[in-house]
C-alpha cells in the first residue's frame, strides 16, 4: 500500500513541474513579444518625428529636399546596419511623399500636400 502512495506522489510532482515549466515558457514568449513590439513602436515614433521635421523644414524654406540620412540619438553618424534612418523624398506638383526606412525596411510613409494661399 505504501508503494502506490509514493508513486502517486511522484506522478503529482512530475505534473506540477511540467505545468510550471509550460507556463513559464509561455510567459517568457510573452515578454519577448512585448519587447519586440516596444522596439517597433520606438522605431515608428522616431520615423514619424523625422517625417514631421522634413515637412516643417519644407514649409519654412520651401527649398528642394534631397534624400536624407539621420543620425542615432548620440549624434554619431552610423552606417545603415547600425541605426540610420533614411528618408527618401519625392516631390510632384505640390505633393511630397516621404518614406522613412530603418535597416532598409520602410517603416513609415507620409503623403503631404502643401496648400499655398493666394495673396490678392
């Protein structure tokens, strides 16, 4: 009789360890996915700021804008594999199309139309 109670206890212990290992694996996956979403959100926010800066410069100066390379947060120029945001700008009849890329993937696009009020 004592032998069967020991086997039952060991079986219950094994199931408990299995349950906790499965739930901890799921929790680790959730934390990794949350970190990935956070990094993507930071990149998109930075790309949105870059596109906004380009529009503000265009509105104030209305000078021709070329493709631009942006620097990382420390102010050091980096190459494409280490954190440059590249904005490609195309102009066509008052419309501006801006694509901001990070690691050669377009992460933000913006179309802007500059309305100019006529002076009489």
